[in-house]
C-alpha cells in the first residue's frame, strides 16, 4: 500500500502556485480610478501564465478587468495598470483578484484601502 501511495504522489504533477497580488495602488484619474497592480506567478510559457486581474468591490462585484495577453516568464513580479474603473461613491476599499489560464481565479484577494 505504501508503494502505491508513493507512486501516485510521484506520478502526479506538482501543483503550481497561483498568481499572487504582491501590491496594488489606486489613484483618482478623471471621473474614474487608475489601479497599478503587481503580480507574481511562476509563468512557464504560453501553456501556463497569469492572464489577468480584476478589481472587485467589498461584496465581490467586478468593477474592472485587466486581461494579460502573454506570459511574463522573464519579468517577475510584474506591474500592469488599468484605468477608467468606476468605484462606487463612498467606497473606502476594493479587492484585487488575480487569475491564471490553468488554475483560474485565485481564491485569495488583496484588500486595498482607497486614498
């Protein structure tokens, strides 16, 4: 039995870490908000890379989506921006959530207090 368990542990692929929001900033820009988000993810190429992040309100409603169209194997962590995000008046916090093309949305979110 021990050999069978060991076989399955060795034969199964290693689970890659999901994309992580390392930091985020926000600033008012015109009638919306601009977000600069730094993500880290062990991109391996076109078959597995962080492909986006989104801004959510505190209830989990999507306010804006930044799609990432290519892997960032040689640039880790990396920062990308999204402007024109409409944040409800009076909101003091938002959440940032990252995703990758293999694992989907990370269950962990980054809470950002708005300036």
